[in-house]
DNA sequence: AGGAAAATGGAATATAAGTTCCATCACGAT
DNA sequence: ATCGTGATGGAACTTATATTCCATTTTCCT
């Protein structure tokens, strides 16, 4: 059996990469060839099979196993896992930024760790909004809300701050809104006033408050156009809705911020205001 | 054999995603369950094996194959390939990513410009929080709030969503809160109950709502410790306050999001909860 | 040049993976 | 209530994958 390393092989891709580069010229010919291939086509290592990779790298399958063992892994699969980790859970864009965040985090007070953790989660979430929200949807939502005489805002529990914000934001922009979910408790009666010439905006995340779902049903039944913000295509709000947005807030220690949702809400408010200005008064 | 589709199944991830979402509610129970899992954990589909995925998705291995076939693929492996493509050949280096981001930005609809603009503003604001907030301040604020019998939350207008969020967040963490600023209009009387063994948290930004300023004066006069979140050292809230945080939300076209404030609020909530847990009950 | 040690290619093997099949179950129509 | 269709769970089967083994070649030292 080939010699194994005394200490355990790297689990992080970057370390592994460094190790391969460092060892490269001490390795025998075929193994060096594999080393070069792994550095050049890391994605292929992550997804390929021993057979397919060996073919493309022009070596024998057994050579790949040897290579992994020479690096201290128990077999090729173990080495492959490291290459896969690199591609996993990568929230597309801000990886580098987040990584530097992680480095800062360690060694701080628990309070500061919370700040860093939530910042990281918030930035990720916002990034995702940018990627996922379709311009057409935003335009359509803005059109609906801009055309409404009154906008009914529906949001309970965690979603309530969002509707409260929109209540404020749309209010300052001269758009009449009615906020459901406040402690008044007469929401149903208020929502009964909504008609086809109004519009409603509902916000709800898992676990969806039954009341919110019920309200949206009522709204739809009254032929009032509905725009929703929710966290999954399978959310009850995503059905029967004129337009809906998917927002996935990353969590930190099981707790979620509202940063991304607030960002979308702000954009929506501005878009509505612009539509109103452009489309003339109604 | 199960029915196959007439036209070929999607090779691009986004199309596949849309297809799954569209078909979701027409699928039988177990297949719908798989559908939800694939949307929620696409990375797992890309890297897992039929065995491991079926275990985590709580279905039989055969169900995964059925799911793939129901979508028109020849088998699970073919569907998996689409999930892998999504992760392959993604540019790693930071600059390239940012560049592609910029390219997306320009030439989009005004609606999308709003999303991009607010996202940028929000991320910048959050990063500033990270830099500016002092760990000692956060610790001290958490200590004050954790020691309080009741936490009084003061926030009007744009700040109201923040206190509403804290009302919810602290509530779920088992901390008694009273929310001022809601439409009830009896805030002053409610705040009169606050004493030295309680604490208050006030949030206010320019232009500072006179009512908020007045409330904080009242609170301080009653010897209730006060934590503030505001946007300038010269804010009326920064004076006479036990601890205060400076949050500057970047604006986009004169409009401000609450992303950074929400992030700080979340961190504060967690920090308080941890202090409570660590420090025993009072 | 001769020999030992290491490296290599390729076949053999054991393991794991994906797929198929069938008995059973749930549900809707008659 | 009964029948029939479709869905489901789980075992059986087939394929392919990673790993091991060994004969052969290469390398390097004396």
C-alpha cells in the first residue's frame, strides 16, 4: 500500500488546492498529471465518475484512487467530496465578501457574532432577491397597485412589519392604503370593502398564518387583484394570486431578518409611485 | 409504464424549475413531496445519490425515479444532470461576478433598476452597521433589555415597522414587550407605567417625530433605562440615552429602506435572548 | 549493467447505485 | 358497497462505480 499521510487530509477546498499545488512536482508522472487536471477542471472532479474523469484526464481509473490516497484520503470518493463542498451552498455572488465576514466573526463577543451573522444572512437574502425577482413581475405588480383606488395591506406576525412599512411608504407617496393586521381586530369587516377597483398586497411566510390565507381568499372572492410576497412557490399565497414574489430570507441560528423583504417592499413602493406619475392621475 | 411527455424535458435548470412549480399541484402526494424537496434543496439533488436523497426527502428511492419520469426524463440520473449543470462552470472569481452583475443592471426596466438600487443601498448600509456598531454597545444594550421586566418599544412613522418587528421577535423569545405607536392612541398612558425596573427602546430617524422625542423624555424622567436606534450623534435620541446606535441607511432616489435597521434589530433580539438565558431569570 | 523499489496499466472484484417489478393500498366512479 | 384505476412501499434486479490486485514496465541506485 502506498504511504499515507500522518495528519488528516484537508476538508476545505482551498487547503486541498494548496496542498496539490505544493506536492505537484514531487509526485510521479501520472499522479502529477492528475494533479494538473484537478486544478484545471475542479468542476469535473466534483461531478464526474472515476471512469469519466480518468478518460478525460487520460489516466487509468486506479490512478485517480492512488492520487487520492497519496494525498491521505481513504479513496477517491472522499477527495471528491471536498470538490463538491466547494460548489455546494454557494449563494451565488457574495461568497468572497461573506468569507471575509466569517474570518472577522471568530473571536468576537457573542453579541458581535450576532451582528455578523445577521449581516451575512441579510446580504445573502438581498442578493437572492436581485437574482430571482423578474422585472416583468415587478412591473405588473406596480401596475396593479398603481391602478388601485385603495391598497389593502395584509400581513400578520412576522410579516406585519412589512405591511406597516408599506403603509408608511405608500402613504408618503400619496397612495391610499388600509392596513390589516393591526391590533384593532376588525380586519375582516375592513377587507369587505375591497372591490375590483382596489388592490391588495399580502405578505406571509412559513408557517402561514391561517388568518392571512383566509383574508386572501376573501379578497380574491371579491375580485380584488392580489399581489403576494411569500417564501415558496407552494405557499397558499402563490396560488390565486395575480402576481407573487418569492423571498427566501436566510436565517442565522434559526432566526430570520426582514432585510430582503424590506428591500423588495421599498422597490415596489417606488415602482408604484413611478407608475402613478407616468400613467397620469386616475 | 408511466406516461411520458410528448416533448422533451427541459435541459436548463430554470425551465425545469418552472416546470416543477407549474406541475406541482397536479402531481400525486409523494411526487409533490419530491417536487417541494427539489425546489428547496437543489444542491442536494445535484450531489446526492438516489438513496441519500430519498432518505432526506422521506420517500422511497423509486419515487425519485418516478418523479423524473413524470417530468419526461428517462430516469433520475438525467434529471440530476440538469441540477448539476446549474452548479457547473460558475465563475469563481469575485470580479467576474460583480461585472456580470453590473451588466445585468444597465439597460433594465425602471422597475428592475429600483430593485438593484435598493439592493445596493441595503447591502452598503448593512456593511456599515457591521463596521460601526461597537460590540460593547451591543452587549450593554442587551444587558439593559435582558434585565427589564417589560420592554417598552417606541417608534413612529418609518420607525414603527422596526418596533413592530421587535415586538414580534422579542415576543417569540419570551420577553414581555409593549408596543407604542400603534393606532390605539393611548401611548402616553401606557408609557406612564414604565419604571426603573423596566427598559425602553426607541427608534427614530430624521426628521425626528416630536412625539417620539417627547416619549423618550418621559421615559427618562421615570428613570427607565433607554436604548435608542437613530441616525446621527446629534439626534435628540442620542442624548440622555443609556446606549444608542447609529444607523445610516443609504438612500436610493431619496427613499430609504429599513434593511440595516432590521438587521441590527434582529441581532439585538438574539443578544437579549442569550443574555437572558445565560444570566438566569430575574 | 543488474537489481531492487516504485510506478503503471488493466483486469477482477466488491460495493453501491439506479431502475424495475409486483403486491398492496387509497381513492373515486358506478 | 364494489370495482377499477392509479399511487405507493419495498424487494429484486441490473448496471455501473470505486476499489483492489497483480503482472509488467519504468526508474533509480550501486
